[in-house]
């Protein structure tokens, strides 16, 4: 089980290293890692397990954050309107096209590998088309898929993809983004403006 002690923090060289493609077929160790990454996000979002295991809440996790230099990532989140749930274990994801329009988190981004508040805006593509293999833990199958992501899930994906390329969000901060549109979250109770990606 992954807890905060397994998550490496800024300054660790793995977070500044480009991760290597995952080889197919997936071996049992890689499958177990993917499953554990998804379970970490689920545990972090459940108030009981979050408190019990002293986790920080997260919506995305990339393998380099647990010191595994492989191109795989987990996303587990609703979109900004709380309409569609995005539950992905991606292996070797690539952006094949994107919008010219940019967006950003109005309260800035957060990261499980960064233990401080970093203010500033991070430009992200508003829409991305992603080619990836998706691992399904329930059926133990891997499928090549093309996904179209927009707004919040697209931001989460781009933040995690940056981890696979050894990039942390503070290096991308801009003072202002006059051309970009901020993500508009639907107001619900307990809404937090800051998300840990
Ligand atoms: Zn991060």
C-alpha cells in the first residue's frame, strides 16, 4: 500500500528525470504498482482512510512520484462540473493533438511531491487528445485507446504527464495569462480551490 512515505519530494533526482517507456506485456510487478497507485488516490479521497493513513488528498499520481522511472500514471477525479468521473491507469500516454486555447487552475496547482504552497498560474491546454494504453484492474486487461480530455481532467493529465518528463509545475508558472480561460468549478460543499495532482 502506498502512503506519503513512499512519495518522493522535490529535490529528489527522479522527479527531474525523464521516465522510460513501459514494455509490453505488463509484468506482475507493474500491474501491482498500477493497482496500488489507483488505490492510493481512492484512499486519499476517502476521509476515513485519509485520516487513518495520514494521506494528502490527490486526484492524480505519476509513477516517478513513487520513485519508479516508468511512463505510467493514475487519474481518479470528477470533471469540474462533477458530472463525469475520470478513472484511468495510463501506460505510455502521449498527447497527439491539443487546442491552441489555454486554461489554468484559478487557485494555482498543488502537488503531492511539493510540501509548500506555490502561488502562480500554470498554463495548460484546454483540450488534449491522448493516445495511451489503459490498464483495467478489474479485468486485468490493457487496451490501446484515444481519449479526449478537456478542462480539469485535461489539466490533471498534463500535470501528471509532466512528471513523466521530469518537470514540476513551479517551473511553468506565469504571472498572468491574459489569453487563457480559468477553469470554472461548479460550487459544491467542501469545494477546495487547490488540488494536489
Ligand atoms: Zn504532481
